[in-house]
C-alpha cells in the first residue's frame, strides 16, 4: 500500500517529535541535576588550584598594571629589560597584596574575634535585660493577656533565633578556618599558578586569539574577542569598584559609630563593609544582624544605628557609588534584582557578588544579537520606539 505523504502534516509531525524529545531531555536533565552537579564538583576539585590561581591573577593584575603603567614608567626604568620590569612589578604587586592581608590579620581580625567572643559571653545578660525591658513595656501599655502572651511568644522566638545565630558564629568561623587550612595547599599552588599567568599574560592572550581565529571565521572571532574585552572591562571595573566602595563604607561606618560610641563598633563596621559588596541586598543583609547585636545592648542606640545606616547608604547610593562605579553595569534595577536572586540561588554568596556583572555581560550579548536582527529587517532598535503612547 502506497502512503500518501503530506508535506504540511509531515513537517508538523517532525516539529512535534522534536519538541517532545526536547521536553523529555529537559526533564531528564532537571531530574538528574544532582548527578550533574556531583560530576561538576569533582571536576572543579581537580582544577581548583587553577581556578584559585586565575582568580588571584585577575585581582593582582590590577596592582600589576598600576605598578607597570604608573610607578615603573620613569626614564631610568625604561632602560631595564621588559622581563626584569615585569618581574619587579609582580614582586611589588604581591608584596602589596600580602602587606594588606597581613595588616588586616594583625590589627582587624583579633579585634573582630574579641568582639564576637565578648558578644557570645554577654548573651545571657543581654537576654535577661531585653526580656525585662519587654515585660515592662507590656505592663505599662496594659495589653490584654491573650495579646500580651502572643507578643511575648513572638519576641521569645526572635530572641531564640538571634541566640542561635550568634552562638553559631564561632563554630561557623571555626569551620571556615578549618576549610581554609585544609585547602591551604591548593591556595599555595594557586599563588604559584597566578605568578606564571601574570608573567606570560600577553603570550597567553595571544595564544587564545590564535586559537579563536583558527577555529572560527574571522567575523565571529572578531566578535568574540570584542565581547571578551568588553566583559573584562565590565567585570573588572565592577569588582574593583565595589571593593573600593565597600572599603570606604566600612571606614565611614566605623568613624561615625565611634563618634556616637556605639557598641561593637569594629564588628558592626566589618559586617556592614563586607556585606556592602553584595549589590541591592547588601545593606539589608549587613544592617539586620548589626541592628540585633546593638539592640541587645541598647534599644535606643539600635534605632540610632538604623538612621545612621540609612543616611550612609543614601550617601553611597547617590554619591560614592556612582562616582566610583559610574555606569559600569548599564542595566535597570529590575535586572539587577533578577540577576542577584538567580545567581545567589545557583552559586550562593559568590553568585550574589558576581551575578550582576555576569548578567550584564549576558544582557549585552542578547541585546547586540536582537538589535542586529532588527537592523537587518530595517526596524528600529531603540526600546522606546516600541512603547505605546
């Protein structure tokens, strides 16, 4: 029997089959995501020294460029051979980095640890004072028994959660130190790898270009290289800018809190400065535990702290941040929020920090592709042209 094939229905059937297969493959991929992540983790463990080395080299490279382009640019330095100049610049860069880390470890870390230990030891006193303070307020307000009981239960839940959070700080720090100590060999290897990467960075970049041009058509290779340069500019400027911005906010917070004689000034300033690296959510993440810590000592000072942090964050968002970062990201607040939530879910704290520049890079790729297609069709590329009046 001869089958009468209809091209229209055959095409529909093929597309339906491909869609069904895609859905099945997607479901299998999602259902087996734990296996994939386990395999990925095992691969990352193998390449961990190289990942650490690349990360160190990327950050140290900013110091290296500073020394090569600003410090070692004098006339008598120009007579020095290029390799010797690079070696001197690398040495100065690592000495600077180790000096900064050493100063933090020597002066800041002990005081932070003392503050944490003092806070943990004083928790019982703070809890008793807080409970007594809350009971006095409830009695003064003459709240009905059923409502007062509910209120006290909720306050006790908050206090218990806070106690659990604070008492877990020391084990968490101990676990972090233990993990750091267990991976110290990988860190040492990473530093060695980073040195070699910085020594031959121009050669490695040239090799990458050579491979790109060898594997892809010239037009595609040019686009990829242009994208890499733009990504490096966006990511690097955002990362270094955010670190500088957070350092300024941490120091500014310390000065203001010291003037107002706030408790645990150093600990709170460190928390605010570090969490400020996280865009959008950083100020809230840092302010909440800091507020609770100060609340145990003095509710009035805790309220003053919220006002101080609000003013500092307004200053950061409207003056300091724009001055340092400029329009590095180039995406709206909605996409910043979206990128932080998604990257934070996938990569945790690291994702919340690097999610914004990574999404900005992805956004620029999609934007360039869409606008290129629109230009080929003779259509307008500006988003405002598609908005209804």
